[in-house]
C-alpha cells in the first residue's frame, strides 16, 4: 500500500496520507459515478470520459470502466448507457449483445454489430453537467 501512496505522490495525483484515505477516496469516486449513472435517462448515453470529467477526474476513463465493470446491479444502475467516445458500445457484465439489445430497446440504432451509428450516437449523447 505504501508503494501506491508514494506513486500517487510522485505522479501528482491526489495525496493520500494513509491506506484508509485511499479507500475513502475510491469509495467516494465510485459513489459519484453511480450517482451520475442513475441520472442518465433511458434512450440516452454518455461516455466513460464524460463521466470522468464530470467527477473532476478527466484522465480517469479507465477507472470509470473498472468501476462499471464491478457494478453489482448493472440493470438498476444503468451502466449499459455508457459507451466509448468513438461510438462503440464497449463492454458489459452480461456481454455486448445484451448491452446492444438494451440500448436498442431504448431507441438507439446501430450501423454494425458493435458500433452505434455516429449520428445517432451524438443525438443520444448527454454530457455533464446536465442543462
């Protein structure tokens, strides 16, 4: 754990004085991410990067992906509404086919097996803060 704390300080990321600070920080980030997910209405999508920026961690897209990967209730907390910034649907706990099906049921259209039609993607994309 000390190595993580030292690396955090070396990289200029938030300074943590103990492992409990690091755990509390990651818990609060997870809570912020889940709060945002609950605000994404059916038929809309956002990106991992949009969420990272919204929580004040603009370089943390991969962290957002890890948090979503560990979402214990992926249908209740709608992580299927988060896609890659290039319009590809990305991963999902129940597989990309299930994610695609959920998004199609919410009105998104796809131009191929793993990519949303870019025009539709932009039409359905929301960013933060919500206006």
